[in-house]
C-alpha cells in the first residue's frame, strides 16, 4: 500500500536521506540542516504516522516504512543515495540497505539494532507518554499536528514492538548483503540495546565501523554531543 509522506528537500549535491527516530519527526534535523545542505541534497521525510505523514494501518513496521522511503526516492528520481538514521530511522535504513543494497552508498546508523532484545521489550511493554519528562512531551506535541490522538497511537505502536518478532530479525547473513560503507554509533549505556548487538552488526556488515560513545545512552547525540556528532557523521559521509 503506497503511503504519501510529508518530506522536505534542502540544498544540492549527493542525496542524503535523514530519518528521525521513532516518535520524532523531520523537525529533529532542523539544527543541522543548514550545515549539511552545503554538501548534500537533503531529503528529510516524516516517516509513516509521524509528523505530517499518515499511517494507513494501526501498526508501525520498519520494513513497511523502508518501502515508503524507497517509493519516495523513486518518485524523486533518486537512484543512489546516502543515509543517516537515528534509532527507528536507523532500523528502517537497515531494511532499505538489505532490500536494495546497490542503492545505498554510505549510511550512519545511530542506536540501531538487528533485533529487539529482552531488555528492550521489557521497556517497550510499559512505555507511555506520561513517563516522559515534560520537556520531551512538549517536543512531541510540537512535532505531531494530529495532537494527543496521534501521539497515543505512536505509543501504542511502541508497546506493540514488545511482541513483534518478524520485523526486525536480521541475521548475520542478512547484514552481509549490505554493500554501503556503514558507521554504527552506539552508547555503551543504552538501556534498550546492549553494546554486543552493535559489535555483532559491525562484524557482519562488510564495510562497517563502530563508534562507541562512552557513557552514552540511547540516541547519544543530543545536547552538548550534537556538534561532535555532526562533525563525525559529516566526515564519514563525505569520504
């Protein structure tokens, strides 16, 4: 089923797809858009059900979201591109890079995973909007024009991940199909994904580099770490 996505295009150069994390939106990239737009043609969508994009079904599947991205790129006439994804966005890029390996030239994956381990499922099973700090709740409100109903749907989908086994289940053989140069960035204190998952992914992906953020949690690129992340990601993507 084809899903219309809201997206923005900025800058010129090699196409670079920026994919936000689950629960985020294209607005997450605003702080760095001007900097990256000098080197790339940025393609910045809201994934299905997020921001200003719709989701025609009640669940969120990363493989379906990957199909959305490939359809969007086809419509834009983009054949080969680079990608950068955070958490859920990184998981979607993993699907893209295994579905159509020849199209992805390089990618940066932040806090992505090959599968949901038990510790992540335990958190997801009890994940509610009320658990977020007020600052994070307000950020979600600004990013989702569908209001609380849209946000509640996103959290219900996140809780459903706890019992999902056929969406994210990449084996070493699956990951070996990836031909893109890949930078895996992972915090060593991520409550969702133990570091060993990233180590195993870096071993399985032929051209992978693992960058460990000491003391970093899930998505360890915000706040004071953001400038260093932009520098590191830019240097890798521009190689």
